[in-house]
């Protein structure tokens, strides 16, 4: 099977590319700027999603069986200050991709997996959150991802295109950028170990609980959705388990040889912070047989070692 991954050089794209290669796929990666080197076996192609003509040409050249659409702006915080850029990157580029597929010879043959987010649901849904829950995003990023999903399934209904929308909850793993709780905590731990700062961590609310899944399990779900998912459906990709932020921090601190003091900084506390947020993966499990295999402790240890070896 031949796959095209948009945003292949990103955090999730790299893991998905390796997963597909390991499972016998031919893998092509689309990116605006071709890196000097990448994963052996992945064929890199220049792909600007703002240009439908370029997308059509790439599609006709590669003739993929599936397109995993990972490209886009992925930060909630960034989206507040860059709303226009967020909607262009997430919504308009997705429309360009879908239009290009619709206008290509692959319209009726290629499967498309669009990637959404748990941020599409907002805070009003009953726990655990199921796919049929009310969607009421509370930030521009979540709204952009909800729009992508609705447009994608509209193309499925109107143009009979083979499209699945995946709503991924929090995913973590080695190589993730800063700006996420696990990487920000780990960076502080390593800085303390290296003697760059005093052995004190100032943190926000540690009582919140969130649904975390290792990125390697996330991309396995994406592959299985391609192989076993039903067109026109939306699937949560999540662990279904709530993990306290305090537990995340305790694990990371336990890996260190340093004695670290943790202080809650009132300046870091968020008003109206949601205490608990997790999803149901029943629909995904029933459709594909998927289940997460990498424990959160193992994932955190891998993240710690990655930072220790590279920072």
C-alpha cells in the first residue's frame, strides 16, 4: 500500500512514517521544505498545500492509496494570538487538499485520514467523551479542527470521497516540542540536573487530570483506521484513562538523581481550569482492535532519556 503523509517532518509525522514502513507501506512525505536527510525509506516530495495545482500534480505522480493529513498548526496557545494563520493552516489548506483530491483521478480510490483534536469537544461534554458528544470548542485551534472535520465529512457525503476523521486526545513522546506539559516539565528537570538552575520547579495546578497516549500508539491507531475504519465516521484516539498532572511530574522527577523541590506558583494557575477530561475509545477498539500498548511511565522515561541525551 502506498501512503502520502502531509506534515511528515512534524512530531507525529515522523512516527507515522516509521510505523507505516515497518508495516510494509511505501511511504511518501509531503513538506514545504525538503530536509537534507530523513528516515531511510521515506520518499520526500515538496508540497505546498496553499497551491491546489501542486497538490494535484503530487497526487497524480505518487498515486497514493491513502493520504494521512497531519499538516497544520497544533498549538492552542499559539492559536489565540494567530487566529488567521491557524485557520489558514488548518482549514484552508485542508480544503485545498480535499479539492485537489476531488479534481484528480484518485477521487474515488484514495482514502483520506484527517486529524482532529479533543479540543473540538470543549468542556461541556459528559465524561468519558464519546464521538456523538456535543462539540463546543473553547479556543480558535479547537474551532479550526472542528471545521476541518465537518468539511471533510461534507466532502464524503457530497462527493462520495473515502474520508475518516480522527479526534486525537493528548499525545506525548520523545521528540515533542516545548509548549506541552511533559516536555516543559522534562526540560526543567534536565536543567536542574545539569546545574543550570536551582533545584526548584515552579508549577501550576497539578490536580488536573488528562487523557494521555504515547505517540507510537497514536500512529498505530491511524494506520489501523486506514485499514479497518469506516468511511464517513469520526473516531476518538485516546487511552480512555485519566492521569493526574501530579503523577506526570512525580514520574519525571523520580528519574532524576537530583533532589528537586516543587512549588505551586499562583501566577501559573489558570482560572476556570477543567479538573478532569478524558475520552472513550470504544468505537476505535471495536472497529480496529486497537489498544494502547506503551504505558505512560514508559513514555515519560523515554521522553526523559531523549532530553537527557540531546539537551
